[in-house]
C-alpha cells in the first residue's frame, strides 16, 4: 500500500497531503535514466578496454594462420627460385650449344601484361584470399617447372644424340682424293657411255686404279653387299640412320658384309669395273629419305673451304659422259 505523506502548511495552519508535481517526477526519472546510461557506458568501456572481443579473437587466429601460411609460402618460393635459377642455367647451356644465342621466349614478352593483370586481381583480394591465390599460383608454377625439367631432359638427350648423328652423316669422299682430280662425272644429266643417250646420273664417279680402297663415308650398318642386277656390279649400301643411305658401286672385291656395322673411314671394298662400267671407278650415291641428292655437298669433313670450293667447280664441270 502506497504511503501518503503530509506536510504542515503554515498559511492554513493545517496538515495537508504532499503532492509531487509532474515536473519533479520527470526530472527524477531523467536522473535515474542518465545514471543507467552513464553506468552502461562505463561498463562497455571497461569491457572493450580490458576484455578482447570475439571478432578480435577470430582476427588474431586468422592472423596467426596467415603468418604460418606466409612462412610456408616463403619457404616454397625460395625452393622454386633455386629451381628457376637451375632452369635458367640449363636454358642458357642448351640454347648456347644449339643456337649460340639466348633467345627471348614469348612468355617474357607477355610478362608486363600478366603482371598488370595480377596486380588488379590482388587489389580485389583480402589477406586470406591473397594467401590462397598465391599458394595456387606457386603450385601451378611448380607443376610447370617439373614439366619444363622433363622437357629440358629430352632436349639434352637430343643434343647428345646430335653428336651421334654427326658421326653417321656421310661427310668424306669414298676414295682418297687429296689432289681433287678423281671426280670424272658429276651428279645430273649425263650421256650414257653404253647407249649414248641422255640419262640422269644419280651420283658421282671417282676414277681410281683398280684395287684402290673405298671407305665408308659415315657410321652405319651395311644393308646390301653383293652383285647387283641393276648395273652397279659388286656394290655396298650402308644405312646411316636419320634418313641417310649411301651406295658404292663397281667394286672389284667387297670387304663389308650385310648386317655389319661400319665406321666412317673404314675400308668396305676396293675399286673395280664390275657391272655396267667402262673403266675402274667408284660410283657413289647419297640418298636422303630415299631421294638421291648430289654427294658433292657432303664432303665438308675432309676438305678446307678452298678445296671444297674447288671440288664443287670440278664436279659441276666434269665429263659429259658418265662411267656407268
């Protein structure tokens, strides 16, 4: 039950009820509310000042995760940089041995464009997305580098095989011709010595005394050795690989046998005049992918520049008639 208060009115000399004006009640209510607000503000301040918020806790955890990811990415990046340096070294060595130059790859030309695109992407990322994006890019680079290493291994094998190829390509004359006076008939249209009609001469005729050694002009395997039914007489055909074959005709005697592996400069037979021949000589042909080519362009290994130029002129001049 609400208590009723009285006060003594000096004017009326009576006790009267104490009635609180509305204005006073509102002021008191305002004071109480003000105290509550101020107290709440103090509580919030103290809480924010001395107690971490859940968002800050989450942010700290996220920061620690990013820091760990950054350390891992930095370590991985260092490894990739070392691998890239190794690739650059191998790249220089490979291109130096093949082209004697360091070509600029297309990827380098597009580097600036790619860099601008990456910068625009990074601007739109937050820290977590940035770390994730970098990790994906590093994984991609790593995969590409592994593939590139395999590619360079293949190139290294090709370079090694190139040395083998150079020993197989026919690159010397089939008979000793230091004085450059033994080419009697060249490659091209010639008069057939037997029928007297124009005929395409598929090789070079080297005149030499019977019994003069005939040499293999490159490393290879003998695929034919014996008497020919097509006019070559006693002949030898060597498969040098890489699409190259050579033919040596009109031998008086054959040394190399079918299936035998021979090396450049090895004696495979001796000059004669067997088959369709008008005198002792060695008919020599070079085939590339089953197509006859002028053998004179393959004598660069045992001639200097002056001798080679002279030999080209002699072969072009040659006799109008062939010896076979």
